[in-house]
């Protein structure tokens, strides 16, 4: 099962009865936009009790096409990694 953006909006809407559905949607969209902007600019995103998203630079490296076996060079790129907080890790491992 996957939690979608629409599911997030619905959860925010249910937990905050004073918000309209449009306001709940705007809130989720604003959070995601701020999060994306910080990661795109290379900043880490730390959410206490949840975890930390890091942007890491990967160097160019040699690779291989698994279908043909041909060697190729994979370009340098930036990737996002996630490290859960100790609190989240403990709760995941409980159940």
C-alpha cells in the first residue's frame, strides 16, 4: 500500500476540521514545495522525530548495460538519501 499526496491532503483535512479541503490541499502543496526547493538548492531537510533527507553528489563511474553487457560511463549526478530518526526507526521495528 502506498500513501499518496491525495491521502495526505485527506488526513490533514480530517485532523483539522477548521480547514477547508482547499486549505488542506494548499498546506500540503506548500510543505512539498518548500521541501523540494530546499533539496534542489542542495540543503538538507531535517524533520525532528521523522528523519533527515540529504543531497549527495555521486561521481561519474563506469557501468554496464545488463542486457547487452556493453560498458558505459554513468554521468555524475546528485541523489537524495533519507535517514530515519531513531524515534521513527524504533517505532518501525516495534511492529
